[in-house]
C-alpha cells in the first residue's frame, strides 16, 4: 500500500531536521568528547603506569587502537569508565546460578590449589575469588599512584566509595574497574537470548556476539545491595559492553553469487550507531536530571529492544531514524512510568534499581487518579456494559432464530449459541454495534491439523492417512488434495443463512450484507453480526505458537499455561487479511487460528479484566476513527504484552491500573508509528495488515493527544 504524499513530505522534513541536528549538535558533542578522552587517558595511563610499578599483576590495558581506547566507556561528556583487564582467570570456574541478578562468582576449579593462582591472597576460605578484596587492594595502589604520578596536581581520588574513582582537573570523573574478559563463554542467565521467533539479530551475528563473550567487573552491583547474601562481596558484575556494541554495528549478512559462482558477502550496516549518538546528545542536553534517572546506558538498552521490534535493515535507513527515536522515547516513558527498565541480555535485572522512590506528591496524584478511574468505571464503563448486555439479548434472539432455520435446512450446522448464566458461548463483542458469533461444528476427528507456518495466522485440515472422503461428515467440502476447504464450507453456510433470513420470524428486521464472502447480518439497521463456522481444537497447541510462553518471562504461571494450552484454540472459516495478495493455492482452504478463549483465560486475576473494560470504553469514545485503525482486539493484544512486562499480581491492583493503561497507550503509539502490531501468540502475524498508512498515522496523533492528557492531568478522566 502506498504511503500518502503528505506523509512523505513530513518524513522528508524530519530527515532534513535530523541530519542538521546531527551535523550541528551530535558531531560537536562527539568532537568535544574525543578531545576530553585524549586528555583524560593521558592522566589515567600515567596513574596506571605507577600502579604497575608497585604491583605488576595490575598491567594497564588502556591502549589506543585507531583513535579508540580499549575498555573505555563514555558515561556522559564528563564521566568515563576505564576497564582494566586482568590475567590468569584460567584456574577458576565461572559460576552463574541466577541467585545474584546481574552477577556471577569465580570459584577455584576442583583439584586446583590456591597457590596455583596468580591472585592467591584474594581467594576466600570457600575458594571464591573475591571481587571486593581485589578492588580494595587496587584502590590502595591507585591512591598511592595518584600521589606519585606526573599529574598529581590535577588528579584526586574520590573518597567515601568502595569504587576506584578519580577526579581529573576538577571537571572529569573516571572510574577504573578491574575485570576479567570471558571470550567464547556465554552466561546461563542470558541463555534465552536470542528469542527464537524474533529474526534479529542474524544467526551469524549471534555467533560473533557469543564468541565475543562478556566481561566480569569488580564493582558494586545495585541489584545485590540489601540482599543478605554471603556471596555479595565476592560477586563479579556481568558486563556485555562489547557484545552490545557489536550488535549495534552490523545488520544482515547478504550473500550474492556471481556468474562464475563466486560468493560475495555484503554486510548492511544500518543507522543504529547514528541513532545512539543522537539519543546520547538528546539525553545530555535535556535529560541530565537530579538523581541521574536516565543514563546513556538506559537509552542504549532501549535501542537494542527497538532493534528486535524492527528487525529489517530497511527499518534502520536514514529516513526511518525519526520513527525509531520516537519509539525509543515511548519505551522510555513507559519504563519510567512503571519504574522498571529490564537489562537487554538479563531481563530479570532492573536498570532502575537504586533510583529514588516515588515522592509524596506523586503518591497524592496517584491517589487522585485511583478515585478518578473508579468514578469513570462506574459512570462510563458500567453504562457501556449495561447497554451492550441489552443489545446482546436483542441480537441473539434474532441470530438464534436464523440459526434454527439453518438447522432445519442442513442438520450438520447445529447452533451452539446458547445462554449460560447471562453469557453466550462463542459470542465476541467487536464494538457496541458489531458482534461475531462462532458456531462450533462437529466431527473434525478424521482430519489432521496441519500448521507448517507457510500461512501466517492460518492452518489447514487434511484428511488423515488411510481415511476416505466418505468417512467424513463434510465429504463434499473436501478438495481433490484431501483438504477441508474453509471457503467452500462458508459459501454453503452463506447460502443457507440467506434462505433462513427470508423464512425466520424476524425477516423484516434482519438482512444479509452482500459484497462479502463472510456471513454478515444487519439487524434493525443498527447492528452488524458476523456468523463464523468453526472447529474447536481443545487439548491441541499450534506449532506456530510453540515459542509461547517465553522462558525468561515469569508470567503466566506454569499452571496457568497448562490450563490455557488445554483450552486450546479455534479454527475459523473466515477471510484472513494476512493471506490477501499471496499467490497461495491453499488460501481458500485455510482456516484462521483464533485464541479468544485462551486470551480470556489469561486475563483472569487481578484487575486485568477491569483494565480491558476501561480500554474498550476509551477506544469506543475517542478512537472510533475512519478506517477503523484501532480495534478492541488491538487493545486486548497490547494488554497481554503489558501483562508480560508486569508479571507480579501486585502490579495489577487498583492503584496500578492508571500506570498499566498509560503503558498500553504508549505501546499503541509505538505500534501505530511503525505501522505494525504483532499478534500475542503469533508475533509474525501483523494485526495492522490491511490498514491504510494514513489511517494509522491519524490514529497515532489522536492516541498521543489522549495519552498526553492522561500522563499530565490527574483529573483527565472527568473529561474522557
């Protein structure tokens, strides 16, 4: 689908502005930082030379390679970290059992004696190499070196910290951290990476990153502070600095074959590094706040998550940088709102740990918001629910009468629309005036469920080996290849419903909607009901959703997962937008995968259902836009993703609903901006497929206006 001309013009202006900003602000910052690095490194190298004279085991690894210093990290324009790589880690085993988030320990290998190690005096009675002991010794050496080095008048040790920190020329702070490089090893706590169903990074790049390995740093770990652990002082902090930098350098590896069959490898780089430089500049100019809540490392981490959300190299071209930066800042707002920012490789490690807690004025605002939300729920949400309940009663009477007539003509289509304690099985509310009724068919048993991933969001039903067509209840709908055709069955059902509409008691108020292969009724000229034939697949789980649940995410609970997978899914006979335009012979035979019951079961517990009701009400009142870009199902899908981001039940109490709603709307803006919304169980299926770019763009502006109001005004629900 072509992008409208006005959007292209806006994109072109944004590209010009970003390039100008990069030339004027970013490169100026980079030039200043480069000068500072040279100045700072001269001093640090001189100090480390003095350290090496006193203690040859601490050999300086701060060397310049093509204008870059190995082990140097820029924290901000006046703060740096230098990693000093130590030798002879070989006699130690790397132990990473997950008990210390973001940390690991080094234990003397079995059969090895302390005397065999270069670091004998730093090994504890239990055989662990103590990070704190090494750091303490190194701190003493650096303090002495500062008094002896050539720059002693301009360099001072910073006291009141167990870290080794220098203040240079009263302007720059440099932390020097002893470390071991662990090449060719990958920690167990990061074993889940990369996530199987996400196509970024390329497998070749993954292999390079894992070969690069990680570092073990001797520094304080905020995540371990306050934990009564005997290992706290001995633990080494895991650092993936080189791995992260490697990921942000490369893109896809494309292989081309020439006429003489010579293979040419071409690496497409993308603008990830450029994007990071812009983010760092924006942070230094606008987010250098008291308490240092947002660091360059937070932005780098969110950039890596954005790379996963946008795996294709074309999404990192120059013209896309504006959208990527918007997406990262939306992620940042969401993280700040929920006061949690997960590490990229170690998602159980919160990068906001240790930041100042919520101040009293925020608690007061939160209390006001809870009152406003409860009032909104009573006045607006409950009113909507009551109105929909009345509509459902009215609509279902008509549909039941139509289906009764269908059953008279064709007994194989038995109505399953029955009332259970005020709820109708198979009925889904799309909007207050639009509904879908699923009627469950019998005898799927002689057919095999085939889900090979070639049809996104769909599967086929094939006659089992050794079974004849005549053994199936649906013999005339089975193709020559042995597939049960969803389209043929729907076509027959459509004919039956059309005849039933003319015969039923409500024939004056119900009409079939033409110009569609779906079975749609218009009732009393106000309500639309789609009736969809389906098979219930209880106790099965499709291969295309086999990755769920993700191993590193603690929600949902394993017992809950078993219930959901036992519940299974449905196969619907309806048009699949994802298949439109694909030249597939299977398109007409394919059945659409539906996880409605599984999703509903997941949303039980806490205030998740309440949250969904509020989201649906906000959608109906403010986001019922031309082209229908935002549906209740989009809201439900993003709510499920929010459940993964906030796995604890305490995060779904009444007092947290406003934060969860804000998080979902920020996700929605991000999805609308990048024009992609992944299905919860089938992330390769885009729920925005078939929506016009202009409708999505207009929706993103409207959602942003709504979100800004909710973020900045605690009384916003009085107007919404």
